[in-house]
C-alpha cells in the first residue's frame, strides 16, 4: 500500500509541474485599487489555497455550532429528568 501512495504522490507532483510549466503566461488581477501581475498557474494555486482555508473555516464553524447545540440539548434533557 505504501508504494501506491508513493506512486500517487509522484503522479500528482508531475501533473502539478506540467500544469505550472504550461501556464506561465502573466495575468493581471485587480481588487479595488490593488493590482497584481503574476503567472496564471500561481494565481490558480493561490485561489485554490484560499478556498481550502475558507472551506476549512466554514466546516470548523459548523462543527462548533453542532457541538454547541447538541451539548445544550443534552443539558436541558438532564435538567428535566
């Protein structure tokens, strides 16, 4: 199983490297007054990681809400008995 994981990591690394070298054209991104010029592949990877952070924060928030609401429900059930 270890060899399968190593092969998958190598395959993924090769795919990312090919993607990077094929998308070296510069693009300019503007947000309000900020302008940023960088390679397209760097922009896509940056947006991907921002999505990871945002998605992780949302999942963490929802988990804390669920944990908080289930804790209150069990507290109320134990008080009524």
